[in-house]
C-alpha cells in the first residue's frame, strides 16, 4: 500500500476560458497535515473540489485514499470528509442533534453514542443540548469539524477553516486540527493565513499562477529566501517573508 493519501498530477481546470489550474502537482502522505497556500483566486478551493469529487478536472490525474475521484467518486466519498469555508451547521438544531443527524445520514451504528463521543472529544458536552445558533464562532467551527468526523474518514479537507474567526476561535481550531493529525487522520488544509500554515503544517505548498511554485517543509521553504543580512544577529525569515519573496520573484519573470 502506498503511503500517499492524496496524489495530484498535472491538474488542470478552466472556467469560461480562463485557466485557473495549469498543471498542479503535489502529494500528501498518510497522517500528514499538508497546507496549500495561495492568495484569493489562486485556485485553492478549485483544487479541493476536484479532489473531493465536486468538480471534474479538465486534465491531470487524481488519487484520494487510493481511488480516482473522477472514475470512482462513491469510493472516494466513503473515505473523505470536507469542511468548507462556511460551517454547515443547522442553527435550529442542538449540537447533539446536528451530530445525530449526520450519523443517521451516514448510516453509522448507534448515532447517539457517536454524537456523545464526538461532543466529549471536542469539548462540547456542556453545550450539547443548546441550539447551535447560540454557539461562539470557535464552538461552531469545532462542531462543524466534529460532524465531518462521523464515520471516521481517513482524509479530511479543510478549506480555509478559520475564515472569519476571532483569534481565540482560530486557536481552538488549530488545537483541534493538531489533535486530528495525532490520531492518524490525513488533513489537506487550504489557507491564506501564513501563520496558520506555519503553526499547523508538516509540509507547505504555494499555489500561484495556476501552478505549485514551491513545496516542502517550512525549513525547506526558508532555504529559498535570500541569505539573511548579518549585523548583530541572524534574522530567520518568517513564512510570510518567504511567501512574498517567492511570489514576487514569479511576478517579475
């Protein structure tokens, strides 16, 4: 069995004649947090949708959990979960009811036990029987991610999961993502927050101009940054400085 949970080769996609993805290549190892970085409109969500069977690519090959999203969409959907930019939580229902509903839809045995376990895991037991509309942003996002774990998917796609959250809510989500990875879940994370990728990712890819222009660990990417100017101390570049330097070089070509 390959150790690659996700494999993307030569992924292409155009909309109304405009090329968004021009040959995207990357892979994600099992149990890894992989961050896909890019500005608004870079094609991060398009890439996620293609991997999650929601969008048919114009070219390239994809494998997710060992299956082809184009030819075997049902098999891919059975092993993945997707959390989009906006929480898919029903505010009229309680936290518990949201989880029980998803468990029943996914035909999971003993939905109430599954809901109780996930509520405990995500620190939501005390709020379990309150309407989700009363939850804070961080609590809502934790519930959303908990719902995505019903059925124990091997691969989770998190598309800009902290968009719109305050700093406290973002930290709550970061903690949750780290705990998921420790349990062996593979996570493909898209974000435009550079500190988020720096905090969470095992490896980082930068999507720019329809292609991956850099890919590796944070230390790998720092090697692409011009040597530090030594005065009294050597200043290590932040991921933000690395990102802007790499993208700036490409724009100038």
